[in-house]
């Protein structure tokens, strides 16, 4: 994505910007009985779009139905329900617009009044496109986010060794021991900071907070380099040690750290082998979150090294847990220092958002919430912020009509504006 922003990419057609890489749509098409040939296979882009249009009428009450039509309206001024009868005409109309400079990637962002966005980047990334964007003085801030999941994933020592070798080649260092490995990772953390990064992100099944000693982690690292199998205890210890170290660096630099917790990934072995990861075969997991999360945050807080933190849960059963967990570590130094993030992935839909907003209201301060996160890979996904704003305003409006909130448009308007924009601007300092 940063390369498309840097080079102000122009899409050839609506399928490229709308269906390439969108596993939300892919899952819906598969559920509707569409053959993989028309999803990720060799069908033409027009054929794929027609199959999506065939699916859309069957997405009633799924957020895809709302998103699809909001995107057609806001970007292309098309106010029709997409269906097989109008699919080819809408494809041609959208494609014709997309092929003009007014619909380049940068202008798609401007259409939605985007001020700043973060990409998700591995520590090995060169960040060359972020550097190009900065040189070009783009009027939209495009910043990297440090995502070191691969650097701590000791589940497969062969894969981790290949990663360490790549890091060694990049840094020119011999990573024969743990200290050298951490120094190399720290150099990448520093490099990201030099290139405007102020946010880290971690996509984990659960937080790792096992007990360990430095000597144990050093010994485990040597086993990894020898490609020896680790015990489950050793794997958990290594993940715990690296995760804690990343958090210390984040605090040192004043970054915001984010933890996306609870996804059960790559569940279909047969289709994973054919299509690879991130193709629509993930689900909500039922991992235990509370005890390890509290232990991890407390370990940082006890050292006064807890950075501003946002927690995202994928399992709605953890809503109350997250809403109460953040209150344990808000210490008055920063308003909303520890946040419970917006409904994420399977929960970024009407019911999921309402439950998140209501639970946060009941157990925390909704007024200090940093609001909606859009983690879609599509440049047409920004109307999801409007979707969130509509849901938020409806909640406030219903409370006013019910007499539960005062009819004070100035104050309520300020709170809503804060949740939708001002709180995030102040929190992230972009």
C-alpha cells in the first residue's frame, strides 16, 4: 500500500481497488456458492465483479451491504443497489472514473478528507516509500507502524531462523547470541522512529507474560539458532521476553503500542495450502486473555514503563474484561492513557460497535475514546468511519430522546467530535 500512495497509483478498474485482497468479500462470495475461480482465480476482473454483484443482494444485514453502497455513493455518486442487472454498467462507470487523475490513490484519500494514516510494516521493511512520500511533501501524513510479530514467533524455529538471517544481512551484524539479536531489532526500532514511526502494533492470539530469567532466554535463543525444537514452556518464555522488550522501547520513545488479540488464523489447511495466509480462513478464537494481560501491563507499570496502550479484542465475550482492564492502568498522567479500541475485524459492524460503545460507556469514559480504526486494505474503505459516526450519533440521539442525556447540542456535539477526531489527534500526536 505505501508504494501505491507514494506513486499515486491509478487503478485500472473497480475490481482492482475493491476486490483484490478483500477477504471480507471473498468469504461472502464463498458462502454464496461462488467458485474460487471468480474470487482469487483466473477469471477476468469484469467476471469477478459480476460475481460480487451477484452476491451483494444476498449480503442483507451483513455490514458488507452497507459498506458496499456507502462506497458507491461517497466515491462514485452511484445511488443504486448493486445487483446482476446493473453490474456491468456500474463496473464501466466506476472504472471510467478510476482511470482519471481525480481518482488516483492520493485523491481517493483526499475525497474522504484523510489527514493521517499508518501502514503496518515489518521491522525488516526498508520504508523507502515512506521516505519518498516525505520527500514529495504529500499533504496527507503516511506513517509506518512497527509490527514485530515475526521477530518473536518461536513456534517454528526454522522460519524464525530465516527471519534472523534476513535481519543479520540487513544490519550487517552477526546475530549469534541474544544480545546481538536484540541490538539489531533495537536498531530497526530506532530506524522506524527516524522515519516518523510513533506506533507499534502486535497481532497475537493472546498476550504472553510467562516468567523467565535473562539466562533462560539466552539459552533458548541459542537453541533457536541451532534449529533445536523448543518446549511449549520455552516458546512461551521467548515470546514473553521479546514482547516485554518491545514495550520498553515503545515507552522509551513515547510511542503508542497496540495489541490486537484473539484471532484464530488459517483454519482451513486445504485452502491455506492453495491460497496462502490472509485469504479469508480466520475466525474468532476463545483464548484466555485476562490473567496474562494484567500480568504484562502490571509488569510494565511497576517499572513506570507503560506506554500509551490500545487493546483490541476479537472475541466479544472479552468486552467487559477489556473495558475494566483499561481502568487498572489509567493513572491520571494522560487522559485515556490505556484505551479499549473500537470493534475490530469481525466486530466492526453495527452490533459489534454498539456493544463496544455501550460497554465502554458503562465501565469507562466513552468521552475519552479515540474512536474508529479502519484496518482494511482497500482505499475505498474510509466510509466505515461514517458508518461508525452514524452509529455513535444514533446512540447519543436516542439517549436525548429518552431523557437520559440533556438536549445540549453544543456539549454533546463537542463530545462526539472528540470521539470521532479530536481525541485521536491529541492521543497519537500525528
